[in-house]
């Protein structure tokens, strides 16, 4: 059985959280320790912490780590870096809710796929575990998974993803994430940059399309009939 230890990260001064963040990490040691890198993100900045370990966190250990820290949003890159994100500030959470709600209403009427909010994690073909702010998967693709796979960080790449830039996100890192989505099977991706009132539209084998001050976003032709009013997003 793996022993657990707890790391307290007092990151209030740089994230405006004003309280420590407690993170439970499975700990094991060996003669030649490697490290798991934790990137702790807040609303306004991030902090990278290197945690010595006997080996990089395995897929099962990563699942255990997420279960032990249910209050946090956690992602893992293809290279094994673990990204820890505290709950979003209220205004960001409200905008994320509106994204997921609008997509969910359309998905229910359309009937060809399932919508997911920011709490859903997916294991991409490259091994990364990502949680888009909103996403959609075609029914036939989802139903090809086993029940066990569905009950985990499903090994699947959504057909459509939305990422909403928060104060802590750099545009560069989000653009890299969008390229990763496309490379792993996403057919349409929206990166919404509220700060600059811009939307970056990603599709396979195309340069991103940039829209400014858009009032409504259209999912055509990939998501037939889906339109996202931007009034409550900006």
C-alpha cells in the first residue's frame, strides 16, 4: 500500500486565494528518485513545485491523486507534469456555467452527442489528461467505450472543446493546448480570450481563425445549429 503525505502550499500572496492549499500526494522512495512536477495555478498566476518521487506518477496513481483532492481541478500533460487548479473565482465560474449550459441545451435538442462541463476529464491519445471548460462527444464515439472507461478519465478525445481564458492563463499556453486538442482528434475548438475580446477558432489542417468582438459564435458545420451568444461570456 502506498503511504501518503500532505503538502501545504501557502499561495495566497500570489493567487489571491488568501489560504493554504492542501494537496495529498502518494509518496514512495527509491535510491535514484525522479520527480513529479506540480504546477499550482491560481486566478492570477502559477507556481511550480517539484515533488521527489521514486518514479513518475502512474495513471492509477494520478487517478488516486485526483480522488484525494476532489476540490481541485487537476490535469496532466503528455510528459507527466501535473497541473493543479483551485476552484475558479465566482465570475469565471458563472461564465463557464453559461458555456456548458448553452452547449448542453443544444446537445439535448440535437441528440447526436453528449455535452460535458469543466469537471470532466479525458485521457487523450498522447497520454495527457485534460478538462476543457466545455466539450461535446458524438454518441457513437462515446458508446464505443466500456462502462469502466466511461467511469474514469475516459480514453477519448472530444469532437468539440471550448477553453475560456482566465486571469492566470497565458495565451501562449492555451494556444498550445488547443493545438494539442486538434492533434489528438478534436474537429472544432474555440479559445475564448475575454481580456482581448477575441475568439480563436481551431480546425484540423487549418490556421486558427481569429474573431473580434463577436456577438454570436456558430458551430457550423461541425455542430449543426449550435450558436453561442457571447453577451454573458464577455
